C-alpha cells in the first residue's frame, strides 16, 4: 500500500503519495472537503498531479480568492480546473468536468490545511530533489502571488458564480506543474 501524507483540519483532507518514485512526475493527490472527494478521483486512487504545482498554485488561489472573491487553476491534462469562490467566511471549492460538486468550508480552515500540506510537499520534494529549491514557485506557499499571476488566477469560469462573465482577454491559466 502506498504511503500517503494526509493533513486533516476539521473537514479538510489534503494528501499525496509520499513514497512515489519521483516528485517530478504526476503522482496521486487527494483533496476532500466534508467527506467529499473534490478532485473526483476514480475509486479513491487519487488524481495524478504534479504535487509541487498543486500545493503552490492552490495556496496562491486561496489568497487571490480572499482578495478578489474567486480564483481557479488547471488541475489536469484535460482542461479541468479547480475553482475557489469566497462566500462570506467560507470558501467554496469545486473541480470542473464530470459532475461538479461544490463544497464549502471555512476559509481559515482550508488555508491552514493547505499551508500544512504545502510545507509537507516542500519538505518531501526537497529531500528527494534538492535541486528544486530555486526552480519551483515555493514562495507562493507564504507570499501573495505577483500581480500578473494573481490576475490570471482571478479570471475564472462562471460555474461557481453565474452572475459574472470572465474577461475574454485572459491568457492561459497556470497549470499545477513541477517547475
């Protein structure tokens, strides 16, 4: 059985396959809120993602959503996105594609869980791949993203916010990549 590193904060689970052969390839990642699998991974096997990118850009999306109300990032090779929308003190998260099932959790709870997850990913990746210390967007785990990235992350589809249309001039959304 694969070793998973899970981070639990109230109703949030963030986990990755810690014993993966390499963190420079897509590995199983799990993200659940309120007992629901937000990533929609088949059979509980996790969704194969670049875990450094998922950790860093996910944290950036949380910060951008807190500032502007919503954000999104690509999560897979098929154009699915992970959407974040602020609703009062809660954050609603949802993956596009398939049958989206938005889940709501207190913003501070998800932020704390993602910070712990990001720290664990950072430590695991650098233990195995020390050369990645300067090539990955690790600063997104602790800092607000640069303005150009924040603008890209803030341009999201209307699935979680039917009242607003995204701007047409938005470029491609950053993908959860390893560097």
